[in-house]
C-alpha cells in the first residue's frame, strides 16, 4: 500500500499533507470522494491510516475516471457494512464539454459478499457485460447501470429478488431475459435508449411496477401482457417503431401517462385515442400505408418525428424519416440513408472560444449542434436546417454552416431559406457524416481555380476589385479565395478623428498553396472615396500590406509599381495577404491602419441587470449591443424592473467577461458557469448573452433590505485579436467594465409565520405518520408546499388524486398558484391522515415526479423524528433491541 501512495506524479498531487486532507473527507459513516480529482488516493490513504473507521463506512462515492480505481476496487470487499456504493464516470470532460466515460469494465467477485449493499450505481462506465457478482448481492434494491455498453442481461437476472429500481438506459440491449418477470417487487424500470426489438411476455409479471420507460428502442409491438401491470402509473413508449398497441392499456386503473409519440401508428384503438393521459404527436395517424410496389416512397410519405425539449435521441431506419427538434432544427433522412436502424443522438452546446475558432470578421449566429455517432458515413446525404439569428445589421456578407471534423473547421455549401409563417431564417446544408455544426456570418468569399493558362477573379461585393492571373503564373492548378471588407468614410473619420483620412475597401487574398506565384499577379483596387486620378496627390497615397493575422501593417508603396487610372490603382504581387489603400497626410500610417483594423472587430455594448417584479431574487443579466438596448428593455419592462443600462463599453466577438455579485449579494457557487465566485459569459454580438439566476444574501432580511450590486469584469480575449489590443485588456485597471445596483427587499412573513389561516385555507391540525416512525406536522407540509412550484399537478397525480380532482383544484384557485398547491397537498393529507404508510407514499410520489430534493427533505424530517423518539425511549429506560433493516437508500 505504501508504494501505491507514492504515485503522486502520475495522478496529480503528491502525498505531502494528503493524509490530513483525506481525513477531513470522512464524515460520520459517509465517504464522498467523487468530487476530488484524487479521490481514490485519499481513500487508499484513509484505509491505511484509519482502517478501523473506513471498514465501518456505509456510503461510498468514487469517480471511475480516477486513475487509481483498479487498486481501490480490491479494498471494497472489506467494507462489510457498505449500504450504498457509487462508482460513476462522467466526472471528467473532454475539450468539447462531453462527459468522459469511466474505466470500470468489471467488479471483483468478492463484491458479491457485501450483504448489506442496497444501492449500487455504476453508470457512465465501459461495461459490456453485467458483473456476475452483482447477482449475489442479497439486499440489493437499487441498481443503476445506465450509459454503458451492455448488449444483454444475464439469464438469471431475476434472482435479484429485492430489486425495486433498475435503470439500464443508454446501453445496447437487444433483448431481455425471461427471468426479468421474477422481479416481484420492482417498482421502476428504465430501459430507454437501447436496441430492444421485442419484449418477453414475462414483463407482464411485474405487478408492482409503477413506471416503465421503454422509449428510444426499436419495438414494433408490445405484448398484451402489459395490461397485467395494474400498479403502472407511467408508461413511456415514445420514439419506437410501433405499428400497433393493445387497447387494454387504456383500462389500466392507475395509469396517468401513456407516451406513444414519434412511432409509426397509423391507427390506434378509440379507447386509447380518447384518453386524456395519452400522447400521440408525431405518428402518421390517418395516413394510408405507402404502396409496396413503389420503388421509393415520396418525401411526403416519410415518418415524421416531433421531439420534445427533454428528448435527446431518435432512431433512423432504412425507410428514412423527417425529424423536428423542439429548438427548431429540422432533419431529412431520405430512404436508404441507413441500411440498419441507427440511433441518432443530439445536443446543443454553448460555444466555447477554446475550440470554436472564428476567423477574421466572422460573426457567430447560432449555438453549436453536436450530432452522434461521429464518423458513421451515411449512404445518402442527410439534409439539415439550422435556425440562426438573422444578421440584419451585417451587410455584404454571407451565411454558412461550419462543421468540425475533430481537427479543424470547414465551411459547407449552404443555402439560406426563410420560413413562410414565422419569417425566421434557416441555414440549409447536406452532409454524409455527423459531427459538430454551427452557423456563422462571414465576409463574402469568391474563389476560383487558377490553371497554368491563367484566369480572372472578380469580387461580387465590389466588381471594381479584380485579380488577373497571367499565363504561366503556376505549374499546378491551385485554389484562390478573395474577400472584401467595405469600410465607409464615416467609420474612418470617427475612428481617426481626421476628416482628411480616406481608405479603400480592405482586400484579403489567400490560396491553398505555400508556394509563391511564378509570375506577378495583377490587382486592381478602387481609389479611396473622393480621390480620382485627376486630383490625386501621390505623396498622400499609401499601399499597406497586412500579415494574415492583421497584427502588422507595412507601407509597401515604395516596393511596388503603382499605376493609376481615373478610378483605380493597379499593382503587382507574387504572394497573397491583406491589401489596403490609404489617402492621408499622416506619416506613420501603419499604426493608424492597425488601430482602425482593431476597432472594426469591436462592438459597442451596454450591460443591463433587471429583477423580476414578482420575485426580486430572480435576476436577469445581459450584455446587449448598443443599437438593441431600447427594444430589449421595452420587451422586458412588463415583467422586470431595474436600474438604467450601464455606460457603453467595447467588446470583441468571442470575448470573455464575468459578472460578480457584491455587497451582500451571493449566488450558488456550484453552478457549472461559476468561476471563482463569478458568472462566466462569452460575448457574441448576435446571440443573447443573457443569464437569469437566483441570488441570495447572508444578511438577515427580516428587518432590512439588502442594497448590493453586480459588477462586470473582462476575461480572456479571443486569439484572433491583435496583440496590442489584447495587451491593453490586461492589468487590474483595465478589467472592470461596469457596476449596477441590485436590491433585495425586506422579507415578508412566510406562511408558517402567519398566525391566521393558511393563505386563505383553514384545516384542522395535521400530524401524518406516528411517533415511532416520525411525524410530518402542518409546518412541515407548509415547507414542502413552498418548494413544489409548477410540479404540483404531477405530484398530485402520483399521490393518487384523480384528474378530475386536479382539474377542480386548478379551476377553483386559478388565479393563485400558492392556493392550488396548498389545496392539493392538504386535501391529500386529510384523506390520508389515517393511512399508516402515507409518509412513505409522499416520498415515493416526490421521487416519481422527479423531485428527489423534496423527497430527501421529507426523509430527513422523518429520520430526525425517529431519533427524537428513540432518545425519549432511552431516557425512560424502555429502549428495545431493534433488528429492523434500514430503509432503501434514496436513488441519486
């Protein structure tokens, strides 16, 4: 063991001081080490130094991305008291922000001897088979193996007789063992996003199952035995290939949601179609079956999928399909795109300047779309329509879709379209493989092939700009690209403060060869505005040459032969870069041109900080281009209030900045976008640059309001920015941008502090549960109600209230969300006050509703009540030995 602890150089920190740090991680009977990059090292140090305490641990969390995981696994069988074990991956991320799967491929056989283990989470790992030792865990109740590579479950999987929750989502399961029907107490089964093509009839034996998720598979039918699942509340079957469903599903007595969206259903039984809890969108209902004689079905006959905001995948078959995402992105997969059913995964990412590299004068118009699997080549081109922010203020530019290969970005042939109804713009492209995609506005690019015979290239932005390639200019054909950036006389005058300065359009020439041309290339540029061959003073005319990065601008007037016509200047070069004609009396023109070029990258912006009128703790922060400030404030004024926008500052496209709450205002430091206590933003001129967050204060607000502030500071500058400009952004005096006031009002008395009725309701005193198991009092229920929010209807249904009851509560209190929540919760509490298991039902309903946070709060309250009861028994000498097994560990 000592040798293992000396591997500091391989895994991060050395061992110096580590035992003290490791010891601080041991809290009671819990070890949460997955939050540390060297968690396994800390565990090994603890095991060597404090073995007696470590073997008593009941809850252990480790990251399977840790390089010492293999060594640590050998110690696990010594933890005989272990109840909960979490060995998840996904704690590390690659350069694109994707979760990296853990290295776990198996478990030691002796792990099967952990007789107390009730909760095991080995998600986000590299398992291809389920470790056999898991089947020997006699107390296991919760098992999570999601995000692995499992292709099958063991035939004797049903031997896990105490299992109540099982999740194997996002694996590669093709079928299920018949023994799965032997899981008699299973309540929650999640097999979504696998490759299941059929289900065994034995699934109908899961009589205690309340939620079954089979979405995102390849099921064309489901067995009639599902009608035996009388306890079932939620059945998810969306995004499959179902062509029929049994009518008996509609008669399940407790069913509150049946999701059949995005299947191949052309008809459904009337009992199902008329049920209020059924979701059928995205099915070809009422459409006729395409003719089997047709060689290829028309695009109009393809299956159409409409995906909701929470979905992240769909299946494409050889028949093809059309797909519409909730964010407005469209796909068209023509017939024959994939020979076998293929699962497509998608997600949108915030653009990160670390890997989204914008070129000179590019403007980002969309977030990043990632499509997987990467590298798979389709047999037909897939068409993609990407919505983007219309660049109304950007003229003489073009919109393109840019894709990332994993090494570099390239631009796709793009067609810009406008939707008829919404008038929104979309960028349309076709691809044969999936990777990352985004939409940018770039300078219009004209290009041509230059053969040995020579050719002529014009600019479509300014036809007066042309490049002539004479015969013999090259031995091999090469590609040349031309871009033009028009610069108005007003811009030049504003930046230079000199009415006499004039400049031509900025010309950029590039080629795909590193070899200079064999003969001079002839370039024609228009003279600066107001200058002609008749009034030209040659001493004031300068031809500037800029490097490819725009960092330096050299006056090359004396190095070339300049010819003039009435409107144009003509010169010859043998290599390509930036070229710019200036007309001025200034002598050091290179420095002035550099300043102007730098300013052409900048945007004038204002910062706003607004608080929601109904909830001042909800703060909206936004960086808005100067010309958009008034429209944005007008749109927000009905719901928000706040100070006037900040003074104008200048930002680069892709520049980082931070928002820091100060003077008594604080935020959740665990937010992924929080760096050293500050919120991280990236400025993109045509994206929203907005975040809405909840703020709090450590100051007691019962007696006074808190007058704080939010300040904005600069961060990193994009790499493409000139070096001098980047240098001026550094230093303590240059980081601050603006400060705006934030005020949190004095707190009003909460429900529980009011001596009168409960927000207009009057109920007799309530105590759910009993003294031995712990009570939930009226004050506890009020605390729970305050946290429910808009989820109250889902929670009510999972508590057993009927649709009619929920609708009546909503209607009777339609003007007040608080009253709706109180009416639902206290109505249920009164109905259930005599039920000895009502508290457990409340906890279960919260978990089923996705509110694990409230479930944890209730369990904490109940556990505190049990402790007080045991202490009171102990004080009067009535304590008895208890052999009651601890309750199941709450699922993460």
